[in-house]
C-alpha cells in the first residue's frame, strides 16, 4: 500500500485536510494505521470523533505507534471508542519468515 485509496472529492474541507494529514505522518507505520483508518471511516465520523482524531494526530508518531501496538499503555484521554476502532487497522508489522531459516512448523 502506498497511500490513500480513497478519493476526497466528496469530503468537506476539514475531512480532506485530516485525510491528507493521516497519510503524511512522518513514519510509514503510522501512515498505514491512521491513513488506513481515515480511508475507511473519515466520511462517517461525527464532529466529536473528528475532534478526537485531530487531537490524537497532534501526538508524536512514536507514542501513537507504541499505544496501538500495545507496547505502552494508552493515556486516559485517548482511551476512546475511536482509538479502539483505529487499532483495528494495525497491520502485522512482524515480517513472516520463510525459507530455510524460518522456524519449522509443528504438525
């Protein structure tokens, strides 16, 4: 995935701005998480959820990454239904090993 798969033509200016910011985070992992979430849900978020998303996106990418992967506890202010939905867009960041060096599967 290289970026947004969604057209912003049907979005209002605020949602367009959020969508662009969601895909230009600074670290690729957060592009995939926040951008993937925004692609799927931006058109359906209410004003409160848009506020929550903008507040979250103001945080450091490294912190957000640790929160969505469970490496660090999520601060109380971000423990929201929106954040939990966004966690659903976290891809598997652990590469799958294949080939002779991969651990043998147990049958």
